[in-house]
């Protein structure tokens, strides 16, 4: 399909499936993007390492998250770091019988296995980044509503309490890593993971994430991680994406 003729909803669905997020995409109601036209969406080039794992276009233009996250940061983060994980994974799996497995399957099969640490790190980082881009929306922020809001009140007491826990998880993560809102055992929880790790091996269902590797914010915020985290939570988090994942 010509990306210029695709609808925003179909662009997002194709991104989810081909980025290895199919398990979370199944059954999701299409989510419309704010202020995004398909013709302006960032197109992935064909310059990557050949293989089954693809870097698809961002679900919004590179400059759509500005001023909270600049086009320069998104260009480097997506075009260099995210692409690098996808390319390295394809390179590692070039002659591996597991090369056609989904990212989720690779993550679960290689987690905690020292001999497979390179495959795990690159598969998990490819998945984490694809999920991160979906967790953000140019018209995001604010407060969730509906069933997600009720679950937040039930498990955290209030949205303010959830926000505080999510901000704390993101700012207190030592070194590189991620902060996540997850569903597990019928309840919502906030967790953080280091480096490439994510909640999938624990059986938790990720609802959204915040990337706190330095490459996610250093161009714009230098060492002020807390300012980046606040900007993401209050202005970019896509609560509708989280709600769809909760109900899937």
C-alpha cells in the first residue's frame, strides 16, 4: 500500500503487527492520531539489514511531538537507535532457524539465557521502542477515562497517585531502562526495567511505557530526566492506547 494513501488507523495497525506488537494489537479498536496526515508520517527507508524484522514508519511525523520531544531527538532515536536494534537482530538471526519468530516469541525464548543475550537485547529493544512510539501521541496527555480510569482509581487510589508512581519509576530507574504501566493478576501496576528488559517474561501485559535511556531525552533536556518524564506524562502519553491494551 502506498503510505500516502493509507489512513492513520491503518498505518497504526500495520505498525503494530509488523513491529511484533501483534499480540497486543489483536482485537484493538483502531485509534485515530491527532494532527497527523499520512503523507507527512515518517517513512522508514530500505537501507536496513535485510531480514524478517522491519522498521516501519513512525505513526506520526518526526516533528509531531515537539516541543516536548524535538524532531532532532525523534530522528536520532528512531532512525539510529531503533533502526540499529532491528538491523542488528536481523544480522544475528541471518542463519538462525528462529529468524521468523515474532519479537515476543524471541523475547520469551531468550530471556535470562546468557548464550542468547545479544538476541534478547536486540529483540527486546526493537519491541520496546515500537511500543514506546505507540505509547505517545501528539494530542496525548491529560487523564484517562472509562474502564481504565476506574481501574486506576481502584488500584492506585487516584490518577494523581498513578502519575506520581509512574514519574517515580521513570526518574528513579538507575541508568538506562523503562517505566511501564502494566496489568497483571487482574490489577494495574507500575514497574521499571533496566536496559533492554521488559515485563513480557513476567507474564504482565504492558499498557504503555516511557523510555528513560539517555538517547530518549538528552538532546532536549540534557540531564534533566525528570523534566522529560513530566513532559511525556502530562503532554504525550496516549491513554487510549493503554485502554485498548487493557481491554484486549
